C-alpha cells in the first residue's frame, strides 16, 4: 500500500519526474480506449461461428433456397464473413445467373472492404507498447541523472544528499514500473487482437473459396 501511495505521489506536479508520469498516464488512457474498441470490434462485432454459419448457407443453397441463404447472410452482414457472403450472393442475385468471374469479383470486393476495417488501429497497440517502454526508460535515465547530481552537488550535507539520492532512484524506478505496466498489457492485447483478426481473415479466405466452388459447381 505504501508503495502504491509513493507512485501516486509521483504524479503530483513538481514531483521529480512528474512529466514522464503524466505522459505515461495519457499513453495508458489511449491504450485502454484502443484496446476496448478493438476487442469489441474483433471479438464481438465481427466474430461469428464460421462453421455453423457456412453450414447453414451451404444447406440452403444445396436445397435451392437462394433467397433464404441471401436473407440469412443479410441478417448478420454486420459481421465480417457474412458481409462477404452477402456481397457475393447479392451480386449473383442482381445478375440473375451464376458464373465464376462474377462470384470471384464479388468476394474480392467484399473482402477488400472488410479486411481494412478488421486491421485498422490494431497497430496502435504495438506502437503504444514500444512508446510506453521508451517513456519509462527516459524517466529512468532522468531519475538516475537526478541521483548522480545529488551525489556530486557541492555544499550539501550528507543527510540532504541521501534524501536527494533516494528521490532520484525512486523517480527512476517509478517511471520504469509505470512504463512496463502500460507496455505489457498493450502488447498482450495487441497479440490477442492480431491473432483473432488473422483467424477471421483465414476463415473468410477458406469459406469464400468453398462458396464460389459451391455456386459455380467447381468450374
């Protein structure tokens, strides 16, 4: 508890290294906002049980219920894979006939619209992890400079030198700890979101090829 209070006191304006602490705090707030938005968009809004969804689509198309398949895709088109499927089926429905080039172009269009939305802002998390580490390192160096200056300062008694030395070392350790406390979660969330995004993209690639083959009879 005492250690936490010491860290909180380091945020007071005028405390040694307060500037770096506030920079790290703003970095943490930005990281939290990006992490929440990306987690929601990737893990909740864009994610779907691809196997079940495509199984239902294949069953409807095999049974000749094209409009029902289109309706099923439309009902979930806010998600990544259903959006691509809906784009493909809509284009075929508008043309009134099925051919490989039409299906492939429609899938490509839907994929190119979807993938950038899946990937945007995810890179910020990796950047934040690096920036937070570097800001913590800058604070560490600043604290060590304060510590060394206190040792070499003339006209100061031993007790005051000890106090200034401890303050400098404390600044160095606090900024290091806070920097890593921001960087580690940022990197963990980045890896989770990135892996989840790549899985969704792989599902789009896999099932869009199967959909085209189903629609065109593997022509």
